[in-house]
């Protein structure tokens, strides 16, 4: 058994995958969106398989709501699996 396999078994045994994905999504959000959008982002969190993004600017919130599918695809690609099923921008 390799170290990678042992870590994957540990993650599955302790059901840590959602927490790892939450952490990865937050850091990836900042990388993908850049400082201009990140500046107006007050929260990025997973609730089940739905990603909730809280944006402080009404104009930016409206713009991002049109790009929900693209955001979902970019983040799922960075996670390496289809983890996020829906994106809610509020």
C-alpha cells in the first residue's frame, strides 16, 4: 500500500472528503476569480452538493448568476470530479 492509498483510505474512513473539498473550493475560488471578484466575495461554502457564494456587490452578483454553470464546471474540473451539482449566488 502506498502513502497515497493510505491517505485516501483514511480520508474515506473519517469522512473528511467534504471538508477537503470545502477547503479546496475556497482556495480555488480566489485563484480562478482573481482579486477583483474575491474582494466582493464574503462567503463561499458548500451545503450538501450545492455551492453557495455570497457577493456584496449587486451588479457583480447579477453577472455571476449568469455564469453559474461555468463556475460549477471550472470548480469541478479543479476538484477532479463532479462534486458540485448546483451553484447559488446571493
